[in-house]
């Protein structure tokens, strides 16, 4: 509303000064810096816009706004420096930084570097949406590429990565079954089952150690997933062993 009432540069500067006063001692400094930088951009003061963006480089989004500024100014070298620095030093959200770098590598068809980008995301726990690979843009980029190119080795690497990081559900089971050849699938399926069983046992053991016995009403997600897999396989014996003492799954 305040910006909508502005007609002259002096009007914008009044709003800027007001924001600067509110920013002092406020925990949302990144948000205020963004607002102020946008107002400087609106009046064509790019130098003040740059200084405002450079004054607050804490979060991944702060580095992205500065990189975006340099892209708009036509200084790609400086923009890429800020993208890489943001990945190294920025805190929190880095989706935009990863995305622009991924698209850059895609244009150059440097898919090995995109795989390294995915590895970095995993190592730093920076997938786009928590721990879900299937919701991550970099993983999906590689999966679609390997699938389109019939790159069996590449698809195997991605499946192994998801398994190692416990990103398992029935959909993952079906995708692996479809992608792998018969001999590889037999061993990989056994690894999926073993992974789920081990994690179920570990959770039950922890509950017992803390004096809490396993509640049949609220099974761990791994148990539900394992039951879904046995149901999909029509493995009635193993399915019954899981659900027989569990009201919810039964």
C-alpha cells in the first residue's frame, strides 16, 4: 500500500528510511534487506541496491539475490562466484542456487557434474524437499536423462543412492523392479527387504531400552512399507507375520 502511493524518488526514500528503522534489532533482517533492495531497484539506484544486498549475506537466498543482481547487470562471472559462495557459506534454503547451476550444466550437457551436485545435496542434507529424492529436481533431471538414454549404470547408481539413504517406499520398489535386470534385481530386492527389517528392529530395540514397548496401533513407517511390499508380491506368509499383531495394518 505504501509503495503504491509513491510517485517520486523522494517518496520511495521515505519508505526505505522507515524500513531501515524497523530493521534495526529485528530478526528478519534478510526480509527487510530484500524489500529495501527492491525499492532501490525501483528508483534505478543500482549501486545502493547492490550495497544493500551485499550487506546481508547469511542465508542461501541472500546469496541468490546477489547473484541474480549480477546476472541482471550482465556480469556472469561475478554472478557465478556468488552462486558457488552461497553453496559453501549460505545457511538454509539453497534451491535457487542449485537450480541455476543445474540448468547451466544441462545446457553444457555436463551430466557428471549434475551427479556431483546431487551427491553434494545428499552429503549436506540439502535436497529440495527434505529427504525425498523423488521430489528433488536434480535427482529427477538425472533419472529422466538416464532413463531416456538407456543408461543402465547411471540408473543403478541412483537406485543405490536412494537405498543407502533410506528413501524407500512401494513406488521405489516398483521402479527398481522395472529398471534392473533379473540377476541385479534379486540381490537389490533382498537389500531393500533387509534395510526395512533392520530399521524396524532398531526402532523396536530403542523403544525397549527406553521402557516403551512397541505399540500395535502405531507401527513405524518402515513396517507399513514392508507390509505394502509383501502385499504387492502376494507373499501372504510374510505379510501375515507383520499384520497379525497389528490392528492398524491388519
